[in-house]
């Protein structure tokens, strides 16, 4: 009997498959980043980053953290580490969002959050995850600089990078469910040579 697990199936031990956990985590991250990023862009009238607090708290914080724990249980340390770290950070951002803090304190939090995203970018195995974490890093770095310098224009640019990161995380989840392509085809090395993989 084949022990391979489909994206929606269960492993031989009865645990939720790593693929399913990854899809759930990517969806949670994608939704959270889309809401967070759109709040900074002013693209939707009357919607601000503060409006993303509930999504960041429950979807980005709790659901993403739980997906990370499930991935760790399934021995997927890269995904588990990423999801638990990001879940913890989103939860912290959400529960502290109403507190009055200085721009420098907020900028420092965003900068530290950006460093976590940079570590995840460098460690990611999947190209789509690396892209989403990389865009998140750029977004958080721009948002940190914007808070340090009180620059609303730079914050909007950071918001758009968060939207792009969210869209990429959402695509990665949807691609896994719908069996869409997740990598660009490789070009042949020379005339008459076919690349494999």
C-alpha cells in the first residue's frame, strides 16, 4: 500500500497531512497579509491597518500558530517554525494594536518582525514561500522606516508589498489545492537539450 499523502488526505498515522497543514497556514497568512496590507494602502476608503486587528488576532495569530504546531507534530520543522513564529508575531501585533506606543517603539517592533521574515526567506525551501516571506520582509522594513520617519507615503508602499506577499501566499495555497503550477519551467541548456525537473 502506498503511504504517499494527497494534499487533502491523512497520513498513515491518522494525523492531518503536512500538505494540508501547509495549505491552511498559507491561507491564514495570505488573508492576514491582504487585510493588513490593504489597510496601509488607503485603496479602500475608510479601511485602515487597525481594521485588520481581528483578522490578525484570530487568523494570523491563533490559526497560523496552530497550523505551525501541527506542522511541527508532523516533523515539518521549516513550515512549523515559520507558522508558529509568524502566528506569535501577528498575535502580539493584534493584542497590542490599541496601546499607545511611540513611533520609534512601533518601528522597532516592525523591524524585529522584518528580521524574522528575512530569516524565513533565507530558510524557505519552496519558491513561492520564499517569495511571500521576501515580500513580507520588504513590507515590514518599509513600514518600520516609515514609522521611524513618520512617512505616510512610504507606509503605503510597504502596504502594497504586504498585499503582494498576501496574494503570493494565497496563490501558493490555492495552487496546492487546485494542482496549479508552482514553479516556472526550466529553459533548455542549449539547442537540442531538454531540461528535466
